C-alpha cells in the first residue's frame, strides 16, 4: 500500500499521519444479502494525515479501487422526523435565498433524490440528479416527472449540467481527489459568475475536536474543517459567500460563486491550518483513552447481561464497532430505514433489525449512534413500552 503525502486539496507534499485504524470494511452503507457476504467484505487500513499548509485531513492510504457506489448503497435518512424537519428548513432557505422558482437545479451526489425533490417541489423547479446510487422509482414526489436521474459518477462528461444552481450534499467527503472534483465543477460553470454552488459536508473540525471516532471510516476519505473547505474553494476558483454549521453543528454548509481571480475574502468561521494541526495533535494524544473507555463500558454492559443494542446501522455503527474492536458484545443493531431491514452490515456479520424487534429482545441499554436522534428514539421506545437506558454518542 502506498502512502501519499501530497495533499489532495492544496497539492503540497505536507501530509503527516496522526491516526490509524487497521483492517476496516471499505464500505459501510452497502447492504449485503447474507452473513457470509458481510463477513467476507473487503477490508483495508485507514491512516489519517493532516496537511499543515491548508489544514485538510485525508486518508493517505485510500484506494479508489474500492469505489462501489450502486443502488445497493442505502443512506436514505428521510425516515427520521428530526432529519426531515432539518431538510425541509434547509430546502426552504435555499429556494428563498437563491430565488429558485421555475428554475433548473442540479444535484451532484443526490443519493435517493429526497432533497432534490424537495427543492423542486417547493419552487416548481426542474431537477437533475447525478449519483450512481440513485433509483428513479424511489423518488416519491408530485414533481418526480420533472426530475432527471443520471445513475453515474459525476465527471467532466456531465459538465453541461449546470442549471441555475449546483448542489452537492454529503458527497465531497467520499471524494479523494478533492481539488480535481472542485475544478471539474468550476470549469463547467465557465463564466456564469452568478451561478451559486451549495455544498454540505460533515464538519471534520468537530469530529477531531470532539474525538468523534465513529465519524471516521473508510468511505469518508476526506475531512473538511470550515477553514480547509474555504481554502479549497478559493484555490479552485470560487468565492465563498457563506459558511455555516447546522444540525447540532455536525454539518458544514458552504455557499460559493465562481470567481475570476483568487478571492481573499475570509469568513469568521474559518480556523487556520495551525489551529487544525493543534486539534489533530490533541486527538492523537487522547483518542486511545476515549476508545478504552468505550471498550470498558461495552464490556460491562455485556458482562452484566444488559443486552445492549445499537440504534442506527449506518457508517457510524460500522466505525464504532470496528474501531473499538467489539462485535459479539452487542448482539443486535436496529434501524428505522425499512430498506435496511433483513440486510447485513459490511464486515460485522450483523443482520439489521427493525425497531419492532426490540419488543421481544427487551434491551436494557440502547446505544444511539447520533445524539441528535436521542429524543426521537426515546419516544419510539416509549410507544413500545420500553424504557432502556439511552447512551448517546
Ligand atoms: Zn493541503
């Protein structure tokens, strides 16, 4: 395996490794049909490096040969009322702010198309969604016939699809060659200097600062902070018009427009590369303590026969269990997404159960993979007359 010390964002040979997790599943949201398939799922190492020139963090041993996004990729979040409320407000805000009415909106990495459909419904817009995981039939919307789906990876080939706005949510963190990707989009915009781009990515600064190791996994090869994101956008020919943190500060929102010359406009939210290196040093010093605490907690739950289960079967769950190196201690994983039920999680051999299953299993502890859903989950448990201890990450 080759270590690449060239920063994929700024191009300087300044990446140094600060965190390693060996032998983890190379995907976390691909749904597998059997336990055997799950256990045999390909694994590889993750080594996070930080660039001291631009503050960008990425997996320096990432291998693009593992890209396998397809219809079997299941990351739809719209089964959660908490998430839907956020998505609706976000879409309303974008439609208002950018006057998206009777316009054409392009979404790169549209997933199952929920958000694109929302923007099209709210503003009476046409939409183009480009994503190898998108399934046209699953877009349940009154404007479904106004949405074109291209089930493929975005590339130069699709540079004619610009429309009046380009959106790209929860995609850039899966792209290794970040500078190339932003440059392709910038070239597609040509001299349309008014056309805005909107990106939403996990805030990598929070991940590092809060020791959120469950947010570090193979699928995510790129980790942006407000500063490193803004610096990449500026370097690839954009002017950052807004930066914001949303969803309990878990998501970083970036708005930008093309720029003819290197922009020097710095946003308040941006931290310096030196700040990022400092946070990374702290992470590297303290992460083992955090992991050991979880190992002890989960071991105790198991030893005391409290039947701990995990709520949320996505990437965080895969990362949580593989990073602390535990699997047998937690027998079951549940999820509210019905498209996941009966399927298996990559690497762990676990079948995903519906929350209903908990009625018979009667867990005494539920480990919630994202604390933003804790209240919603507590309510669902109460409806099933269950009151386990809730431990939220
Ligand atoms: Zn860099």
